[in-house]
C-alpha cells in the first residue's frame, strides 16, 4: 500500500511539474509562434523586440508600396477619392493587427527598463503616425510627396538604434534572494 501511494505521489508530482514547466515557459518561448514570416522575415524566431524592430519598417514599406500603386493608378489627387484609398486603408488595418504580437512581446521583454519601454512606445507611435500620413495632401506635389513618405525610415532607424543601444547597455537582471534567517533557539 505504501509503495502504491509513493508511486501515485511520484506520478502526480511528475505530471504537475511538466504542466508547470510548460505553463511557465510557454509565454516566453512561444510568444511569436503566430507571427507571419513576412512581418519579421529574419527575426521571427528571435526575441519579440528583435521581431518588432524588424516589423516596423517592413510593414511601413508594404503599405507604402500599396499607396504607390494607388497613386500610379489614380494620380496623386485621385488616390484617396471615393474607394481609391481602400487598399492602403486595408493594409494599415491589417498591419496594426499583425504587429500587435511582436509589439506586446517587446514590451513584456523590456518591462524592467522604463526607458526602453518608453522608446518602444515612441517607435510604435511614430509608425502609426507615418502610416496615417501615407495619404497625399491636397496641394502636394509629386516630389514633395515622395520625399515625405521616405522620411519615416530615418526616424525608424534612429529610434531602432537607440532601442538596440538601450538593450546592450542594460545588464541582465539577476534576482538575489537573501538567506532566510532562522531564529536562535533559546
């Protein structure tokens, strides 16, 4: 009876250990499982931060190219008339969803570094603003438009460089546990 009980406890312990290990490692090890490789072509197996930093210019480029096709089809002034801008709007909506997982993973990874988190938020906001500014202005010339939609790449590169420097400058956090003091016996 004692051996059966010991075997049962050992089995239960092994099962619970496996479940606990799987639960604890699932969030970090598999955080980017559902990220498409075209969002992070080279970093989809890397960290959330690496994937997010690659996804920002990648997704902007995709929507910029779609807007370029609309401009070629309908002209600069007609690119937003009626439903002519629908492809770009669809691209923006799609990539707001597709970048969410790498962005959230990057924020989780950087949670202990407030400056890095703020930099990630700033990059995300710059990306969103750049996407909304893909629409040509009413009185904008073709050259002015082309220069304006290329400018965000410089902003992205600067901010990405800053985030990478923050990541390199931050030493890994190790948690030291103090030894439990046992009260002296009287």
